[in-house]
C-alpha cells in the first residue's frame, strides 16, 4: 500500500514508497526541532516578561522568528492521511502561539486589567505553550527515521493521540483568551466605555480566537 511520506524539512517535499508504509525524515531536528525550541523559549520568556508592551517585544520577536516555519508548512497542500495530521499538529502549535502573542499584546494595552492580572494571564499562557511544546516534542520523536520500536499501526495511533491533544490545547487557549477578554468587556460596560474595548479586540467577525 502506497503512503505519502512527510519530509520534515524546510523543503517539505513528498515521496511515495512502493512497499510497506514507512516514515522517512531526512533531518527530524531541522524543522520540528526548531519549532519545539522556539515554543520553549517563548514560554520561558512569558514567565519573566514585564507587563508592558516594551517588555513583551522579546516574546513577539521569538514568535515572529518562528513564523517562517509555519508559513512554509502552510504552502504544502498535497499531504494526505497521517502526513497531513503531522502537518496539522505543527500548525496547531503555531495557532496556539499566534493566539497568545496577538491577544496578549492587546491585553497589555487594555486599561481594564491590573498588572497582577496580566502577570497571571501570561503565566497561564506559558503553561499551555509548554504543554503544547511537549506534545510537539513527542511528535518529533515519533517521526524520526531511527525509531524502530513502533510499527506503523502504533505510530499512527500515537500521531492521532497527539493530534487530538493539540486540538484540545488550541481550544483551551481560545477559551482562555475569550474568558480573559470577557472580563474586560464587563468592566468596560460598568464604566460605559465599551467602544474602546471593541476597538481594541475587534468585532465578532474579525476574531480568530
């Protein structure tokens, strides 16, 4: 049975073996590994970031440096089956990072939050990023070419499990963001200042979280 093979490289090429299903990764550390390291750095920086826009610049820079990997992966459209799920797992980690960086940057400009609350939010995001990074780290080890302890069925089951876990993390990050912003909406309504909050976070149609 022919199966598409996910090539975890910046080149992101695709091949089809003629015999048994087999994962071939030319350099497993070059693509997923860079993202794993970046997510870890973002999470670490988030724990110590000052609750100001200037203090958040390092976190934003780390994300922007990694965004090129996600953008390259998005251009690959002909993956199917488990290779497609590997791609989607990596992109979900990108979604989680983007929701955090984009939304929290806006929260730092929101006068309805106290510094202690912003610090707690950053800590929550950092924890979710760390967990997502651990799932991606496990995924990287599964698609390594020198992993012979798993057969194809076990490998596919593990990828499915990680895929489901990352979907849950992405949903949780979206929910966490909505709950945080809802606090600002309530406080703004009490101050009769909803317009400023809507201008900051956008209307319902423009929200991606």
